[in-house]
C-alpha cells in the first residue's frame, strides 16, 4: 500500500513539474496581451506609454477597471490612469 502511495505521489509530482513551464508561459502571454491592450488604449487617448512595460499586474488591472468604468468621463478616466501610472 505504501509503495502505491509513493508511486502516485511521484507520478503526480512529475506531471506537475512537466506542466509548470507551460503554465508560466501561458501566464506571461496573458500578461503581455493585457499590457498590449492597455498600451493601445493609452496611445489612442494620447496618454504617455513609455512606462507601460514597468507597470505591475495590479496597476494594469486598475487601469483596465478605470477604462471599463462607464460612470466616469474620459477626462476623469485619463486623470485616474495618470495617477496610477505615477505610482510606479
């Protein structure tokens, strides 16, 4: 019985280790796509884009939330986005 459990744990560990690089690559790709979408939106609004690559995932998420907030005017959105980008 103990050998079966050890074999199962070993097999599970090996399969998780094999999947880890693919998962990390998918996360990187998702972050890059999200960053690209924010970059494009900032560029279309005439906002500075030179520091977009330095933004954290949290900051990118905050910017996306501001962009999706229909209760804010574009001017208010731009002000909030600029404030988020200043807090790097």
